[in-house]
C-alpha cells in the first residue's frame, strides 16, 4: 500500500486549506462560537463549502448526485477542518449520509440524499448507546405503526443536533437494531441544545415520543456498526489535523519565545516535547491513511476503525497538552487558541466511546 497522497489529492488539500485560512481564521471561528442560537454553525461558510467544493457529496456515488471520490478524499477534508476547528456541521451531515448509503435501499437513498449532498439540509447521526462492543444497548425503541415506525427514547451528545433537519436514529426493533430517519419537525420530536465543552462544535439531546419515522430497510446491527467504523476513521483524520495544528503552534512559539538570552526551543525539555509530538503524529498519520484506504474491506475496517480512533484520540490529547506546556501560562488564557484545541481533543476522544472502550472493542473483534 502506497502511503502517499496523489498530486490531485495534494492540490485538493492545498485548495481547501487556503479557503479555510481566508474564510475561517481564528477570529471568525471565535465569532461564530458566540452567535447565540446559531453558535457553532457558520452558515455562510457552510454554504460555500457545499456549493463551491461540494464537500458533503464527495464520496457519495454519482447515481445519487455524489462526486464518486473515495474515503481518502473525505478524510483529507476532515483533517483540514480539524486543523482549523471549523465550526460547520460537516461531521454530523457526513455521518448521516454514510448511514443512509449503507442501510437504505435505492429508493430511500434517492429520497433523502439529495438535500444532504447539496447542503440544503443538515443531517445528524444519533448514535447514543453505541460506545462499546454491545451495540444492542440502543436508547431508542421502535414500534410498528402501519408502514412506518414510532420511535420513543432519548439520544444525547448529537453533533450539531440543534441545526439538523433530519436525524438518523438507530432503534431496537425486535431482536435487531434498525436505523430510522426522522425529521426534526415531526410530531413527538424535541431537540434540546446542551452545554458543550467544545464551543466550536455544539451538541444537542434528541427526545422522541412516538415520533413517526421511516426504517432504513436494508439496515441491520452489523451494517450500522460499519457506519460507526467509517465515522471513527473520519474522526481520527479530524483529530490528526488538530494534533498537527498544536505541534505547529508549539514549534512557532518555541522558536520566537526567548528566555535567558536564547529561544526556548533550544532547551532540551522543549525539544523532547516537540519531538514526541511529531513521532506520535507521524504514526497516527500512517494509521489514518491505512484505515481510509482499506475502508472498502469490511473485515479490515472492523479492525482499523476502533484502532485508529483510539490512537488518534491519544495523540491529539497528548499534543494539545504538550503544546500548552510549551506555551506556559499564556496557553490557559481565553485569548489563546490552544485551549480550544484541548477542548476539541477531549470531546472528540469521548465520541462513540473512550479510547479504553475502543481498545476493548478492538480486542473483542479480534477474538482476544
């Protein structure tokens, strides 16, 4: 396997990074994080990312209006958005798209993917209860009501749930877990925005009381697990971008900050901290690329998904903490950006389960 990006992929990364540098600088990111009801969602930038770069449609099949790219290109997007802490609902919508693609039939994909791929609608994946090896612990129950289902239950920590137009909700139906699509404005649906440790990515709670929903009829517990594995790989790519940004900030500060007549980067302790960050980032980059490239193989993805999520979470947390140490007291202030990266590292680490839970899941799948 060639762990190098193609020239086209490098050009795509450079184009996206340039756009985010111009349209989503730290000052804009902080402004969006304090917008009130719309906090954490840059609508103007989101529309540009959807209309000009067609990012939600990137790895969707052309027959549904997608660009037909691979998961590698989508991972590149996650990496760059994570590097800039861009406050847009790309992760939430991508996970919803992936769930519909994997578990919906052709008619359902055509019905719901159009608005999500174009950016006209925002999706969210309500995957509460799927943090360990037992995915039967879904928090929502489904009861048949004619040709539709009625969902009852509660899901928490849904990324950008307060701006979502539709939710993909895994619900227990009989002895299996079936994903369902439920509209945000359907009767019996209540969305409550929750306080978020990461101010650049809001979360919400979804309360369902006999809410009408459509079952994704090609879905099953196994297929939904594969959706979560894809989400784990993409979150790992996002955390890789955040870790790289932390290292860059640390190195720049170590070169410019002077103590005792010389740059602090010349001190051995600072050198070691930066070197350790770089080593972990290089290992995580290889793991992310392998996971993204092998995602088409279900068996490989089942192992790579939890593995790369745990590794990337540990790397991002290490880099955010070490960068704060390199900066000293200034990094703890509201004015500095590093605390925002630390917030993102800790919240993303907990998504779909902690690193320890992901390693337990990996051991379970490997038969250890």
